[in-house]
């Protein structure tokens, strides 16, 4: 009897504890698309990325052209000239790879620029979400935009508009 009573008390405590937790959802895509600075930063990053991509492609195209010319002229070249042309082609290909790494690598210029432009916006959004959570007593706020696991959620628990209001953008 004592074991049954103890188990019942534990089960009731768990059920009551689970009911006390409050959670909400936000849609980060919706929030970020409503912030003009985010859109401008995204556009700036896209333009920068396209400019750098063209630069990398131009150097790679030069290397490709050099290689095609080399293949056409190869029968007329001496061994020494062949080695010189081959080393020039390899150097040009290496330059293209280095540029690609410099601009688009894990610690490249695009990554650094993205951090510089996006981090302040993301921190502001995080702080606004934190304020809404503290004011409304939520233990957890999930991002419905990045979670494929959320199949359906009631619009009543979406606090995206409240977050936008905290940021000074009302919808």
C-alpha cells in the first residue's frame, strides 16, 4: 500500500509539474523579414558575394584559357617551355583556389562580414525574445521556422508579433 501511495504521489507531482510549464513559438523568418536593417544587410552580403564570385570565376577562367592555349600549342613547344607554361597554369589555378578560400572559406571575408552585419541584429532579436519570455513566464520558446518537427501549432502561442513590438516594429 505504501508503494502504491508513493507511486501515486510521484505521478501526480509529475503531471502537475508538467502542466505548470509554459512555452511559446516564434517565427524567426517572419521576424527577420520584418526588420529593414536585416533586409539591407542581406542585400549588401549578396552584392558582396556576387562581386567576389565574379572575381574568382574570372581568375579560374583565365586558368582554363591558359590550359586550352597550352594544349593547342603543346606540339610546338620545347620541354622547357612546356614546364614553364604548366607552372604558370598551376599558379593561376592555385590563385583561384586561394581567392575562393579567402572570400568563401570557413573564416573567409564573407563569414566575417556576415558576423559584423548580422550579429547585432540577432542579438537584438534574442534580447527581445528573452524579455517576452521573462514578462510572460515562458520556460521555453521554440523557433517554428527552423524546426521541421513542429507539424501544427496554435497561433495563440506564437509570440512573433510581441517580439517585433519589443524591437520597435509593430505589425
